[in-house]
């Protein structure tokens, strides 16, 4: 008779199962410049709602709208390939696609210029508060825009159109000027993140 030993993995106890670290998504996040954003917005930076590194943002299949619809107090953070980080803060609720969200308090900001943290806040001009933010539908090339005439337009992943930042246009809704947020009129998106503000 063969005297083989059968090696079994030791069974984990209930206590071990409970103490096993769990992967939790959307935890409180701190990033370089988060304190500056909190000072500008008056709110705390909370969980990540959308992250272009893990979430789909391509034409027809983007989940961007699904992640932000019916939510308010949102921080939009864009990083380009020239180490510029900028975005906007929207306090009002995003109710539906293909419609401007108006806001008395919405602002765009520059957080980093060429890798150097130097926070600047740019508010809406005059009567432009009804053109704060625009969410495009899944089938459109563009993902979202800030301002009437879209002073800032961010296009979907894989789009042939280039994302742009031209706040000095006459039709622009913001006090920022060309070069305040990016190096030129066009930019290449590196990452897009949307955070919940609390």
C-alpha cells in the first residue's frame, strides 16, 4: 500500500476570514493639491466617482454620464500631457445629458502649471451663469464642456478631435485667459477624474 500524504491547505477560521483586508473602492482620497481645492471650493474632497484610468470614456460606450448624473458638488480634474492640472467645481445637480447646467457659484481653476502647484480660481462672467457645464450624450465625440461656447471642451477617448481650452474667446463665460490653464489652445488629455465633494 502506497503511503502518500495528501497535503491540504489549512482551512481558514471565521476570525481569519473577517480580518482579511477587503478591497474597497471609492474611499476618501487625497491627492497633490487637494487641500488647495478644498480652500477654493469650501468643501472636502471625497470619493472618486469617475477615473479615466479604469472607467470607459470612449464614444458610444462611455460610462462618464452614468457616474455623474443626478449628483451634485462635483470636482472635475483634468491632467494634460504637459503636466497641467485644471478643471471645474459644480455645486448644482447634473440632471440630464445634452443640457446646460446653470450655476451662480461654478468656477474653473488651474491647480498646476507645468508641474508647479499654483492654484488659481476663475469665475463666471456676468450673466453667463446658465452656461456653467454641459454633459454630452454617449454617441457624441465630446465628453463634457465648461461655459457657453465651451471655453473648455474635453473630447472622448479615441476621438480625432482635439480637446481645447480657449477661455479668451469673446463668447467665453469665464474670467480666465488663454494660457491660464493650459500651454495653448489645444491639449492632450492624460487623465480625467471626477470627485464627490462633501
